[in-house]
C-alpha cells in the first residue's frame, strides 16, 4: 500500500460512512486488502489493477460510493477512527 495521507483517510472515512454501520469493519478490512493487492499489481506490472486501484487508499476508496460530511460531526469522526484502527491493525499483521 502506498503512503497514506490526509486525503486518503478523508475519502476512506466518507466511503465507510456510506456503508451500513454493521458492515463497516468488514468493509474497511476489504478496502485495505484490495488497496494492498492493487499496489502489488502496480509494482509488478507497472500499471493500475484491472479493477481500477493504483495502490493508494484514495484510489481504492474512490471506487465506492461516499457520503458527504461535515468533518466535525460525530459520524465522520467515528468512521475516521474505524479507518485508523483498521489501518493500524493491518500494518501490525504478520506476513
């Protein structure tokens, strides 16, 4: 997965908000894994993955519907927190 910046986190959080609350954790896990796979593809073949990912969280999240948000509201903050926790867990996984 490419380096994660603020715009990646913002779009991922807004994509999470568009998913029903009981499906959000699974959605984030799939989103991160798809991002990783797309990055591996990009590194190996020198172009974006056929499903559209380029290895950035922003590119992967942009393939999904997103919610508009006031970045100060509770729902956005909760979604961003879920993304950060999942990203931390993904980085700590054993390969």
